[in-house]
């Protein structure tokens, strides 16, 4: 990126912002953060994530933080209509938030938009890039579209080390149920593996064979 480029970085939360902001700062990119996340439910969760992000950017990083409008009604009108169709719902959600970031970037004199969303391996990365490019094109802006997934585990480690609040679902009311289902499925899978190991161990013991050490 050229030295005269100004980037407005859409951010979803503090932990996901750690590595993208570090990288941009190391590259001397002139950027500010835009917290535009009307998808987050409930309002208390929105405020909690914003406070965590604000604490990060107000520290040594000293990054300008611009809060967008929190408009869950707009999210319900434009996104919730897709219900449990995750790809359509997430695409509409990205579009809504990136459109807001692009409008704000244009209004404030930024020429480039970017996002931290690609750090999560649970997001739809290709769809993010498509919607980011489309939002930028509608407003005559450029994009700094980066795939940050390789930084995910480092961001996870750092956020835990710093004691940052780490949410356990993406943000919207649909994702709460989806995350609970995923955790339940993972728990059931672990339980089944443990059951099978126990059966195998008991069988070996019954046959008089030496039982090797087992780890959970």
C-alpha cells in the first residue's frame, strides 16, 4: 500500500483485531477501525465486544476507533429473512456491514476499506472478499483484501494471554443456536471416542493382554 493510502478497517471484535492491526501498523499503513456490527445480539453483547475492542485500540496501539450505527432493525429486515440458510444470511450480513464501512470511508476521506473478518476459519472467506469488493466499487474505493486465517491461532493465544473477552459465537441470534449445536456435536464426539476407548481397554483386560496407557 502506498504511503498516502488511508484505510478504514472494519472490525468485528478485539481478539480478531489483534493481528490485522499489528500487521498494518508494521507496514506503516494509515488506518482507523470501524466497528459496524448491527448483527450482534443481544445489545449487551454488542457493547461488551465494543468495550474490549476500545480497550485494545486505546492502549499502546493508539488506533482511531469509529463506531458505526447499531441498527439491529436494519439487520432483521435485510439479513434475518434468510433464516437458517447460512451462506445467504452471512452474505447479506457482510454486505450490510461493508456497505456501512464504505459509506463511512467515503464520508471521512478514506480511499480503501478492509476487514478483520477473514482471520476466522469459521467465516466464508471467499464471500467476504466478494462483498468487500462490491461495497468498495459502489463507492469508488479500493480494497485491502487480506486472508488473515494463518494468524488465527496466534490471535487466539495472544487474546487469552491478555485476558481479553472472547465470545463463543459469531454474533447474530442464529449463530448462537448454531454454535451451541456445534459444541454439543463436538462433546458427543468426544464422549463416543472415550466410550470406544473404554470398551477396547476392557476387552484387552478380559483377554489378559497388557493394557497400554490411555490418554483422554
